[in-house]
């Protein structure tokens, strides 16, 4: 399996590839590749859009040798995922979650600031004004328009089932679908406030808006947090706990490939189920290759 890192940090590539190896075991070797150009961390919509053609190029180079059996796009925004699937003749069969739960869950983005209770994430705000950004419900029409069939059965099919090529899986899509399996209300904890709208759009395109309890955003610059593992873990843990205790999430997705090590550690520190995106994507790939 080839893991494509959409940012240019080779250290991040090595870390994410190591997580993938632990997740997949020795039966499926993992090779990490880093895109040729771009920022060291994807923190805003422009960077996410610019990463897509780089991911496509890196993925196609990886498959040219003939020894690549699966591709993993290792950024939470899944840049280049659709393009890679098209180029490698794959199709997505990611479905909506179970319709067993019909209750509508409000989807909001809340920034994890220092306001409110000690260290607890507070409502998102701009220039001192607090407010809420509501994710619109996608509905069946929105799901079909995004290329995802509406599935009424319990559980979520794996993403990226190949038609005539190789499986191509994105960590964002895989983690969101796994978190929402069987109609589970889920939240998202991440460090990139400028990507909140893009995450909202991704959740909606997957038909999961009614299950998403909200996005909790850590306080502080994303790159500075990533450079301080102790502080990063603390801020993310607060965000996860707030998502569970305040928003009612029964699973919380950690939104970011570079947050992979923190996500694994949070699984042991938090009572709520924490979905680590890289292992979730590896499980999806393993299911596809087994099938």
C-alpha cells in the first residue's frame, strides 16, 4: 500500500506510514510518499485545493511501477481523492449511515478557546462575537449528487471499492464513515479552524450531517501546536471531552493526518470512542483487498 502525504513534511510522512504499518501488520507492506510541492501542513482551503493535483501526481507515480495494490490519501480533507479514483478507474460506494435513527442532530462548529469553564472549548467566534455555524442537512438528493448512494441498511460500506483498478481511500472519508456506522452520533476534534467549512461540506456530501454533533476546534496556531506534542494532546483531549460531554457525541473523529499519534493516545485517555483516521482508512483498505 502506498500512503500519500499531501503536505511536504517528510517527518509527517514517516509518522503516518508507521501508524499504517502498525494497523495493517506485516502482510501488507506500506510505503510512504510525500508530495513534491506545497506547505508543510494543510491549514486553509487554498492549501487544500492546491494539494489535490500534487496528490494525483504522486499517486500516479506510485502506481506506475505496478507493485501498488492500494492508495491511501493521508489528509483529513481528502485532497485529490476523487481525481485519483477517476484516474485509477475506481468508484466510490460510500453510503449514508443507518436510517434507524431518525432524530435530527444539530451540526455546529465550536472553537476550543479559553472562555467558559477552565480550559473548556467555547463557542466559535469572530472578533469577539460568538455564534454558531450550522451544517445544512444533505438529504438524499445531496448524497446522490455527491456520488454516494443512499443506504438504508445498518452499517456503512467501505469507501473506494474498485471497479477496474485499485482501492483508493481517504482518511477523512474513512474515519467519518466509520464513526457514523449504525447511526452513531459523532463529533470531530481538530486543530484547523480555517478548514471548518471544508469539513462541514465533506460531512454533508457524505450524507452524515444529521449525525454530526459538531466540530470542536483547539485554541492556538495549528503548526505551533503540532510542534508541541504535550500541548497538542492536552488541547485535543479537551476538545474530545467537550464533544462528548456537551455535544452528545458517542464517537469523536480526530481530524488530521498529522494528528495521528495524538489520536492513538487519546483512544486510551478518553471514555468516548475516539476514531483515529489513519487506522480507520487502513481498515477500509484491508476490507477492500480481502473482498
